[in-house]
C-alpha cells in the first residue's frame, strides 16, 4: 500500500458565530448565509452622554458591545426573525441593503417590518406556525412561540390605550418611532427548526412555553439546539432541556442578560456540562465567544 492511512477527517455540518442577543450568523456548506434575529448595538452610541435615561442605561448595561459592526457580516441570504423587538431586528434594514436577502418574519408583523426598515414588500416572507417551508438551501419548520412574560408577571405591562405603547419597546437601538414593533414583538413569536441539505437539524427555541415546544419537536431529534438562557434556570434545568429534546449540542440565546447580574456564563455552562457528565449523557452545552467563528463537524480521529 503506497499511500499512507489518514488519521483524521471532518464532515462540516455548519459554520457559525454569535454576534449579540439571539443573532447568530450561520454559513451552510454551500456558502449560503442565514442570520437569526439581526441585532448589534455599539457602545459608541453613548459617547459624550453624561446622563442616561432609564432605557439608555439598560441598553448600555445589557446590550452595548464593542469590536463589531454591520460591515463585518459575511452575508445575509436569509434573515429569520423570531420576533420583531428592536433587540432582535435593528440591523434588518442595513443587512437587507447590503445583501438583498429574504426576510422571514412572523406573518402578522410583516407589514410593520417592511415599513420600519423600508424594505421592499416582495423581500418580506411571512411565516405561519405549523407550516413547513422548502427553500432552495434548507427546509424550515415553524412552531408556535411566546415571548418571556417576566415584565408582565411583575406588573410592568402597558395597555393599548397607553399613549406610550407605540413608543416604549421600539424607541431604542436606532429604530424610528412611532412604531408597532414593540407591541407586535410581544404578541407574535415563533420557534423554528432548520434542516440543511446535509440533514443537519438546528432547533431555535426562545422565550417561554418550552414544554409546548418539546411536544412539537418530540420526534425531530435536532443535532444542535439554540435555546433561550432565562436567568432563573439552574444548571440542572438547562441540562434537562437538552436531554429532553435529545440534541447533541446546545448554545445559548439572549444570554446578554447575564451581564445585568454579573453572572459568569462560562462557569454556568461548565456546571451544566458537569451535570450532563454525571448523568452519563453525551450531550454538551457551549458558550460562544462573541464574533468568533466555530465549525460544527462530524469527525473521525485516530487515537494516538
């Protein structure tokens, strides 16, 4: 045998990186790019401000970041919006004007997204929970979802008759007001699963009603799970979620909120993996470094 044995080979399922909140940039094996919940808010917006409003302080403490810009995206052939709040959509217009992709949104929010970001109507693709969509580059299954209702539980809700309803929840992150993105984002949410042409499944589950979502995907067995890291979840509860869904890997969504409490998410994820290890599970969770690319592969590696 003249040619030596190889000792390692990878089958790349996906390349991705986390930007902010629920914004992941995913590159499929064919080079097409999916961006989920396109959002970024730079710390420079607070330069020169000596006094901050309550909303600005929240934006700075939880959301503002450095080291990235909209020009750093490699593509946006598809943008998928779980819901349309400003911290999930503020880059939608800028990314569309760069890449002219398809904007996939909850159907009842489609018109407002087009108006708020001045995107031509044919570029907006309304999605309805319960349907399956067969795009050229992947299959998308859409499921019902629900926004986290912590503020409602704490009595911070606003009625439609409140004149601030058209402003609050939309005025930040550079979005023009008045706008219905705030109230619509609280009402219309969906979860979804992407299945690539190579049969790799990515489940996206945000907000509350996780138990209902489990019923919808019980037979899907996704490979990668992107899951909302609500602050009240213990490491044991987060471990329960990946095991319940049957995923191999899980990465967090909306974990900027850990900054509000000064929580170390690397330590948290280590504890989750310790729980999984003690249970004899092969599933693992992973906390991504902002902006850094990661490859997800199935590999064959020779032991040394």
